[in-house]
C-alpha cells in the first residue's frame, strides 16, 4: 500500500516491516551500498533513511522541514559508496 518497506533475508523469508505506522511514509527508491546498508527514499517525509543490513535505522538524511531534500524519489549509490 506504499506505507512501509518490507525486510527480507537472502533466502526470501520476511523479517519485518518499517514505516507501517508512519502515516505519510512513502518509500520510492531503494539502493544498497557496497557494505550492504540500505538507503530508502521516503518521498512522504522528504528524507532518505539509511538502514543496516538487518533493517535497523542508522541515519535520517533530510526530513520534514529540512531544506536538504524535496520529495526524493530515488537513491543512487556508486561503487565507492558515494550517495
């Protein structure tokens, strides 16, 4: 329904979900860096979430009211890990 992101392991087993209670959480683009960390462009909150490979939120880039991002729709990560 566009209100969360599901987390699966390498074998396809569902491990959990993030953002299901966040209201306007609208994940659009997803990228994975060389270390296995996951970046999710959250258009609804004008932010990018950085998650560990096990699904824990490590960092929030931007956010409601922050002038950094305006409704991001995707994330691009280079081979050296630059976002």
